C-alpha cells in the first residue's frame, strides 16, 4: 500500500478502525532489510538536513503522538540517528506547569516551534490538550471543538509563515502495548521506563481511541496532514516515518545558497 493510503488530509470518512496497527505495508520483506533501509534513509535525510539548515529559509515541525509505549522515543532514536544536532531539536511535553496553566494551552507550544532552518520534533504536543483532557472530562465537548478550531488556526498560521508540519500518529494495538509494558516489568533495567500511570490510562483505551479519531478528523488538512503509522512493529514504524520524511524533503527540494562570486579570488594565507 502506498504512503498516500496512510496520509489523512480530510476528516471525511476517516475511521481509525480501518487501519491495522500490525500491518507492514512498506516492509522490504525481512527485518534485516528493513533495518538497512532505515539506515540508508537516515543518512540521506541527514544530507537533506544539512542543505535545509544552510538554506536557512524554511522550518520543519514533526509531531509524534501515540499511546504509551507506541515508540515516540524509539522513533527519534531510530529515524534521526544520523542528524546533526546543530539543526535539530527534540521537545518532550509533560504535564503543564502552573505557569503554563495560567496561559492559553498553545502558549507553551508556540515557544518551542522551529526557527528558520531548524527541524523540531515534538514528542507529544498540543494534541494532549484535546486527548487526555477529553478522556477525563476536564474539558467539555464545546471546549474541545473550540480547541480543534484554535489548533487548525495555529497550524495554518505556522504553515503560512514557512513551517512545514508533519503529524504522525503511532498506531499501536492494545495487545502490543500489554506486551511492551510486561517486558518493562520483567527487566529490572527497564523499570525506570515504567510508570504506574500508564496502567491507569490503559483502562481508558476505547476513550483514547475515540479521542484520537476525533482529533485526526478535526485537524487533518492538505497543508497539515496526519499520517497513521502502524506501530506494532518497531522496525516498520521507523521505516514508515523515515519514508514520510523522505517524501517531505523531495517536495521541499532544499538548495544550498547561491555561490558568492566575490570569494573566487579570495586566498587563505
């Protein structure tokens, strides 16, 4: 299946149940081949990042959303492994602080958007404010709809001022999450990754799936699409995100700044 089948540009007829989190549509056939392809793509993306940074004209924001254990950290490690830290920044959003809560929900997000020539990866994002808040009824349906509109306006403003936005929902199954949580419990060296709150949130699985579906339906546009990334396979998850970013750079076509003729005769003593 081509990437376009997982690219959501309109909420019409979108149903999360139509996407199998265990599918591997972009797999080369063997895990070893997929891993080799990821390294190849990561190296090629690093070269594009260098040009993008030198061009210093546009910005790129990558949003990673997903349930606990869906692999947001693993995607960052696997896909962006070759990138120059000079031009990329990863931002992880936790529960808002009192200072952040005293302002509108997008305030802390706007502070972290990419600068010119920069790539920023959001590990969780402004979408938390229409997900966990809705699941636990901290906001009502009317406020949720207002926030959907405000998110669309915010993202539209960013794209109109030179930011390309790529939003990836890492789609993991409930059974796979169970297996990953059990693996963390079974390995003492992974206990630091285990949070008992993950178990509390897991009890609301259906409500979260409904909230994700509503958010994707309400905020998918041609300019700011969502990608539903099957994430039961960690390797395939990384492969798909790398392929998505490869396409993004193919569309952006970054170019080095023009040569400076006055430097032709410059000598270094």
